């Protein structure tokens, strides 16, 4: 049985899984699952993943995995997407957890409301802009003071986790022009992953 | 140089790190860092961790690590707190990411407002209760349908991550009496970690 990925193509979290699988040359079936229409809340879907979230993956043996970070780690094990050095690897985890806790809930959520729910900036909790901008500034500072990648000497799961919603940040009213190091890094990641610039 | 842990003893995220270090018999200095008084927002602290969050760890060689999950993974590597089986290990990651995204922002945040900010239930966003209860119900269902532990055949980092705020949930107005399997599991985790019941 082929790996099945239940994912919504508009979701950065789902794209992270797609990019990891593509990078590793693993074949899979992508089952487009529209979050906005409630497809993750049906009885059938909840039986697969009681959290009602995408991405959800069904492995070749039928077992199920959820959470983009966990899925990425499972497939990328023993690949160069995970740094060999223990400290670099820990920094990769640090950025992955930080992205889910301190970046995604602001940058991705503001984008979702503005681009997909048709909300105007004035209708939104001002914390989304403030904290999202803070998260982007923190990435800019890290890149200005560091190397080309977030953890270790080459592209890792940290870059993949961080780039997903960062490259889409303009959808949420964030001005990437303020962050030149982030812009250059997005170009590097897109180059590695063979992606066209996000529009 | 001894490992330094900057942590606030009222924070479940910080206690996770303490429990892992204690379990592994690693020695460390605990530097009590009061979140409520702004100690994580000083220039000195931000130079250590620009995210301004605890736990923050300074390793023996002076390098810094943040994010409870990343710190726990760094120290627990090659210990039995990380399941040997690849799928069990992925489930451990799944629960760790899920806890930070779908449990802590509701269960821990409601507790913080009620117990430490002196807020009444009526003043709080009703989503905190609704989603926090949903998270607890999901854990109850997983334990009812599964084994004694969240990932693999024994205590893992998944249990440590999940137990931290779950055992304190009553502080946030959640009734653990509704979740008998969670209550039994909390007892098992506390037994393994040598903790007294939380009051």
C-alpha cells in the first residue's frame, strides 16, 4: 500500500510533509482535504485522526501519524534533513517547537483569517500582528547573526518548518520587505526544494 | 561547568526539564526565574534566549538551548525515555507537538489566568475551557483505547510532556474526575518520576 497523505494544499503544515516526502523521493498519494469545508470533522476522518487535523498520514502498513513535525521526523530519519551533530539537532527541534508555539499561531492564523475568511485587518486581534511581527523579527535576527540555515550547515527540517508560513506571510499583512535576511533565506530554501516563489 | 536551568517552578514546561534531568541523574543548577515579574524580559535574559521564554538551559560548554521539548530530547537521547521502535518514537513526537499546540495553550493558559492572575472563570475566553476540555477528552479516549503509556511500552517523553499541565488542570477549573483513565495514568507517571500528587 502506498503512503497516503491527507492534506490541504493551502496549509503550510501540510506542505511541510509534501516537501519532505518529495525531497526524499518517497512516493505517496495526496488526498486533498479541504479544512474550510469541515472535511476534517467527519466521522470517517475523526476515526483516522481524533484530533481532526491535517496533515494526517496513513503509512504503508495502515498505521496513522499526525502532526507535521512528527511526520517529517519519521520520514527524514537517517537523512541529511536531520543534522548529525547533537547540538545542531537540538537546535532543529528548538526551532520546530518554537514555530508551532510562537510563529504559526500568529503568522499562519492571521493569513487564514485575511486570505481565506475574508476578514479585514481591523477585525482581527491586534496580538496576531504584534506577535507575528515579533516572530519574524526573531528569525531575521537569528539569520543576521548566524549562518545560511537555522540548524547546522545545510537545509534541515527546521528550515522546512519555518519557511512554510514565513514565505506566505504577506497573505496575513506582514511586510517581508522589512526582513532582508529572511527574504534571502526563503530564496535559498525554495532553491533547495525546487519551489517557485510563493504568490 | 554545571548545566544551568533557568526555570520557573510554577511552570509545567520548566518542570518537564527538571523531571528529565532528575530521571537521568544529571546534575544541574536550577536558577529560579519568575515569569510573572518580567525576569525573562530583561536585557541579560534576552541575550541568553531572544524568545524570552523559560525553560532555557546553558549547557556545560556554554551553549544555550530553549523549548522544553528540544531540551528534553537533547538530554534523553539514547535513554529509555525515547522509544526504540520508529513508530512508537514518531507517536512520542506526535504527542509532544500536539501538547504544545492543542493542550498547553488552553489547559496551561487557563490555569495561569485563574491561579496566578487572579481572574474569574467569567472573565476568560470560553474557548480556553472548551478546547482544554476537548484536549483532556482526547487523552482520556487514547488511554481508554490504548496501553498504560502514550507512546510505546513504558514511560516516555510523551508522558512527561503531557502530564505536566494535565496534573495541574484543576487549577484552571478543569474537573479531572471526568477522566478516570487520565487519573490512573497520572498516578503511574508520578510513581515513575517519584512525584507526590499535585495539590
